C-alpha cells in the first residue's frame, strides 16, 4: 500500500516507559540534526524532559491601539520630515494578565498512574518473577462544564504499551488537580474516562464536582498569523503555567503515528506535561488544545494545537455517546498514483483490495479489484481523500462513487452506516 511518509519525523510518545528510553536515546542522535514530533504528556518512570506544544490568542489590537484611556501616543519627526505616531505597548502586560486570570480557573493538572511489569532476562528462562511497580505521568486539561467535564488529549490517559522489557497497564487511576487559587489547596479529585478518540487524540474526563468555571471557546477559524497567543497548562507538573507567543501558521498539516492533523502552529514555549492544555487568545478564550511539538537539534518553537472548532463536535460526541460516531464504507484500499497505476495497467485512484462482509460497500455492489476514481464527482487518488469526503457526510447519507471495473467507469451509490 502506497503510504505517504516523512522520514524527518519520529513519533515519540512520552506516555510509556519505552517512550522515555527512546527519547533519551534520541537526544544523543539529535546531534546529527534529526527532528522528533512528539506529544506533550510528561513521561513516566524517570521521565526525561520533553518539549511540549502551542497555544493561540486573538488579536490584541483593540486593546492596544486607539484607546486613549489605556495607551499613550507620541509623535516623532522622521528623517524625511514626516510625523509618525508611535503606540505605546505599556498595557501589553495588562492584556496578558487579563487573559491569564480569565482562563486559569478552567485549567487543570492531570496525574495518571500505571502498573509497570518489568521483565528481567532471568524471567524469560524462569529464573525470576516479573517485578511490578507504579509509574505516573502528568498532563493538562480544560474544564468544559460547571459539573465536572474536562477535555484533554487521548495520549495523556491512554497508555497501554509493552515491549520485551516491560508491560504498561491501562491507567489505574487518574487524578485531577484544580487551580488552588480558585478552589483551594486540596482540590484534587478522582476522574473517570467518559470517552476517548485516538483518531483526533481527544478524550473527555469527568470528576464529581459542581460549581466549576468552564472555559469559553473562541472561533478558531478567525485565528490569524502573527496573532498574540498564550499557552496554559501544567508542564512538568508545574500547575497554572502560562507562556506567550504568536500564531506561527494556521491550517498546518502534520502527521503523527500515521494520523494526519490540521493544526494551529505556535512558538509559545512548551514543555512536557502541556498536552491537553489550552491555547488561548487575548480575551482568555480557547482557540486550540495543545497536542504536538517538533523537537531536535536546530529546532525550536514549533508546536501544534488542535483548533477548538474542529474539536468541539468530537468533544460533544464523547460526552453524549462515549465515542465518535463516524460514517463507514467498509473497504481496504491501496493508493494508485500515476506511476503505480501505469505499472499495473490500472486507472489512477483507490484500488479496492478487500471488502468487509455485510458492509455498506458490499451492499452497494462494490467489488475487490474495483478502482475508485471519483467520490461525489471529485477525482481522488488516496484513501485520505476518500475518507475526507466520506467524513464530510453523516451516517445515513448516500455518496456516489465512480469506479473503474474492467476498463469501464460505473457510478455506485453507497449508503453510509455507523462504524461498527
């Protein structure tokens, strides 16, 4: 299957012990300039310091320009003899303070505990028994309702992993630490996982507490390059940490562990444990959820946040259904670009390798060996393109696929069903 790979990226998730060992090793390799794309949960079992993600904030122009009560304007004479007005940024810090004070009651620290079973060499030969120990990892979260719902990254709470040397259990406990200035020094609560979605790297948690301050969401589609932003979270377990930067890019496509994300890029300082925290604007409203960062020799200040507009529907579905309801076709496909199609004397498109039993594809009459050349009248060459069109529809909708079968094109209507 033709896959689009970028060898400059290696996924290192600090949610497992193995990730930490890999990160330590990678740090040595980074002297050769290799870059690493990583999530931001603090590592477990002797965690190494892993750089974190980004956060965004709408324009502060209204707060800094044209308001005589809060800004100072001075006139200076230029070399050409013209007069230019300079706007003082003396109120810049007040903007940051305002935004921080607004969001901090809605930001939480997350501590996740696991059981680690270490396998010594002797245990493979029956000379000794595997040893169990407890490990912890930290991350961040955002309160989204007054009755205890919290959103974070899925990789913060989903940690099952294993290799030849250890096995890492699912989370044995999840602790939520609320802002001490708002809720008191002992405001720590047990949390349960309401729903998780690995495809979007989002999860919703719940604590038994009411009267919380929910974060306000902004319209992340309005984020612009150069806009002032702030990253808020609990890096390295340091609760209520705030850093600032700008929106470096919008609609930035990145790939991690085979999954593509469209993100807001920022240069706000990020460290391990920022995963799941907020990217906010100057109004203290959330425009993104900190998720990924590039790290390596010669790389600095490149972090990524999931835009809140794209996260909102996922969050609501996780709250209501404990999962994301996605439309489903039921095929396994192979990407056919021009070179590959020519080699096998096929049309450019998506080659259907197999069809699942009782799936919408089978019911519609699709067959293994068909090449999907169009979806809804749009030419496609990859499964990603097909999935994008499919996911723009709802369960129960119909889509028209144009397939090439034995040299002839044929339109087939498929009724989308819920992913089993």
